[in-house]
C-alpha cells in the first residue's frame, strides 16, 4: 500500500510509541510504500 506521511506523523512516530510509530515501522519493514515529499522531510528536519 502506498502512503504519504506528513510532518505530524513523523514527529509523533519518532517521539512516542503509538500508531504513528507503527506506521513508520511498517514503512521501514517494507509493508507500506512511503511517498513523502522532500518538502515534508525538510520540515521534519527543522522541527526536530
């Protein structure tokens, strides 16, 4: 399944162990295909 993860999901997934964290783990395990833009990744970098 293809997904687009936004900044809020990244930040929550990195900082807390909830559903957002599970989504990120599923992307890393190849269960989901992430199509996040460079702009979102830049925003995550600025926020963290």
